[in-house]
C-alpha cells in the first residue's frame, strides 16, 4: 500500500535522513509509552464527544476514565448502531455519534444485510491515515537502502461512489484518500515518487486506468525499485492484464502515441509527458512477453525491483505461489494493517516471511481493546464468534498492553469519528512486542468462509444463496443432499466453486441451463461487494457449480475422521481449502457449470439515488 508524506519542505532543503530519523523516533516513543498514550487517546475522544447523543443515552455523563467507560458503554456490532448511521445518512446533522461533522461515509467491505457497511468519518481522520502512511518507508529504508533513488510502480484505483439521501458521499476508504488533497497535492517526497501520474489513478474507467498505469510503468522500467498494489489479487490482475494487452502497449511505446481506447483527456495529457517513441524498449518488452514462460516476468521487465508490496496475509495468502512465480521469489512485503473503521498499525519487520507477518498497533490511532477468542478446531478457514456478548464476556476485554503472547483476540476499537467499543471483526494473535506495544498476526475475519478479493462471504449468507438456487431443481424432483465451497485462485480472476451432491428421484435429466440458472441465482443472492467485484471491478470470475458423484461427502467425512475428527461431532465444512480435500472433491466431479452472465449491481444502497 502506498505511503503519504507529511513533509512540507521544498526539495532544495529536503533532508530525507533527518525526516526518517524523526519518524523512527516517533514509533519508539509511542510504543514505549503505549498505555499512557492509549489513556490520553480515550480521554480525548470522550471529552470532545461528551455531549453526543450516543454517549449521553448510555449515561456516561462526561466521564473520561477507562473504568467508567468500560462499565457503562456496551461492546457493539454494526447492527447496534445502524439506526444511528441511517439517521446521519438521511440528513440528520445533530451530534449523534461525534461532536465534529461527519464529512463522509467510508464503505466497508464487510456487509450488513447484503449491503456495504457505512463507517462515519471526520475530516481530521485523513491526517491520521496520512500519519500511518508516513511511517512505512522510513521503516522499509532500514532494511532496503536506496529506495529514494528510484520510483514505486503501484497499481492504485478508485472505485465508484454514491451519495446518501442526506447528501454525504459514501465510498471506499482508499478512494476517499486518493481523491483527497493529502494524496493529490502531496509535496515533494522521494518516498511517494510513483510511476503512475495522479490522473491515471483517479481515472474512473478501470480499463483506462490499468492500461495507462502499466504504460507509464513500462516507460520508466529502469527507475522502478518496488512494485505493488493494495491486495495481492489486484497485483496479479495487473500482470494478467499485461499478458493480454502487451502488443498494444508495445505499439504505443514504439510509436510514442497512446491507444485510441484511452479516451480520458486528462489521462492522455499526463501519459504524453512520460511516453516517448522508444524502439529499443518496445523490442525488449516484446521479446520478453513473447516467451513461452512468464516466470519471473517482474524481474525481467523491471530488473531493479527489490520487493513486491502487497497484502498477502489472511485470505490473500492463497496468492503467494502465483506472486512467487511472477516475481522470481522477490520478497513479498506487507507494510500496514488498516480498515474502513480505522487505520491500525505497521509491520516493523517488512522482509519477514508472509507467514510470519506481524503488525505493531500504533497507540495514537484509536483506543484499542481485545476480546479473547476461544476457537474450536475444525477444517474450515473461519472462526465463529457470537454476535452479542453477555456481561461476563464484556468484562473479558483487555487493554492494548495487557494482551498475552500467543492468545487470539477479536479487535475492538473506539475511534475519534464516533465508533465506541466497536467490534471490527478481525481475529488477531499476539506474536510479540515492540517495547510495550503488542505485535499481532492477522488470523482471519470472523465468520468469513469465502473471499477472492475484497469480498467477504459468511456461512449464513452462503447458505441462504444456495437455498434460493435449489428451487430451480424442484421441477426435476431433485434435491441437494450436501454441499461445500472453495475459493479457487488458480484462475485469474479467482472465483467461487460450489461442490454439490444431488439426490435424484425423478427420471428427467436436468439440463445444463438449469445449473447455470442456479449459479446466477447464488451470485444474485450474495452481497453487494461480491456483485461489484463481478460486475464493475471484474476482480471476481463467474461462480462455478461442480456436481460430484453420490457418496462423495461420505468419503469426505471418512477422510476427516482419518485425520482425527470425532465421528460424533463431525459436520460437513461449508468451505474447504486443504489441498487433499479439494483434490478429493475434484476427482469425484462429474460435471461443471458456470454463471452465464453477471448478476445485477448498482453503486450505493438500494434505497438511495445513485451518483455516477
């Protein structure tokens, strides 16, 4: 993920070494005094928001101490504050959650009732996010020297936004950031020197944006020292785009003209400043891209690249083998941990293995609490956490400095923008400490079973989607005996696969079109983030249903029991990722069907008028 500068000096008196030294000292100071900083953060949040409706209703009465706060204010989920969110979205400007005006809503990739969650934010949060970005490169510079001597080739994109009935913009957090002056008008800083001009990043057409960013990256290929995107899936999508379109890009470089499909004039103007006729470069790119194997294509086209900067923790870990293939085993670096609700922390050992990535939470970002997670062993890739907590569970929450090494916790935040004891939904494990601040491995999103890109599908949502789809089988006297699912990332883009075992009582064969209808019904029943990935971003491929032989799920149970599962407690996993299980299911697949078209999707919530 890219970094934002805080520097305001002119290039002539810019001192990168001094700036980096001050940044590293800041990290040292806040982690050494983590509990004191956290106490001040909570006092500041509660004192400035003492008169907001939410805190008054809970009877906090202006108290700013931790003990009273924890005793009086409940631990909540999105559903608990959704009525307040809806009021703000519909135009109520009274201080409901926050004393400062809500500047916009950030749309979370977690969903509520099939729609994106709306996270309130205030103008000053942009500064807080910029602060976290500014920590990344000074940390990186300790391990990879000389990064200020070249550029970063990052594939960054904006997504569609909507307007609430009350007139507030609702958009993803990165779209908000890229459109802000913090990013667009950033002053000189070698740490934020990118191959992509702002106009290419801010282009709303995903094809034109990707094409122009790749073109600029190829033109400056010798200057590129680091490459990346936000998620691993997005970076791989860029490489696959290059596989498909390199002849056009080569032609542009050979002639010094931009392909006619790039119609955005601001993009054309920005690229023209970089693009010059270069026969030698065009021949070089053509020679490399024409080879049978694309192994190591990153280091072949961008020979000075030192690492790949992408998120490969959590569900993104499924892309690691593909990234290794394309990059010739370059270090895969996860620099920071953030969400729509709040930006959290940084990776202080960026060159560690992906499986060992841990994030140090920066105590100034928000007030953090941790709910202990007690997980049951199973073969699914989700952790189920109850939605509502009883009084004893509420008392189990611990502060940042009180977490225990090796224990897993669900993250709970109180933010400057009006979230109080809010359950983010991330499960973390304590991996160590930086001074007095804990470092966490990201384990997973609670209750999520399927994810390809920024989508998150939980078991209940999947069950309801399947239930809707099997209605198509009723006229054929067929029923669904059992099913499971798998996030297949061997295809680009990745796609959901559902394995179905059927009970066939009728004699009429089920035509392929019926199963295709089932695929489309499932997709239409999934949340708006999934459907946006299919329709607009094209970051998710068509859903696939694989019909397996009768008795397949008995074999699956036998296999699980052979690994030590209890026959009495065994239940079919609704999602699988263990390779031998996927192989077993694939070996017993008798037919396969794909969704014939994209499901319906529009930006914004269904009840809103949309802003294009």
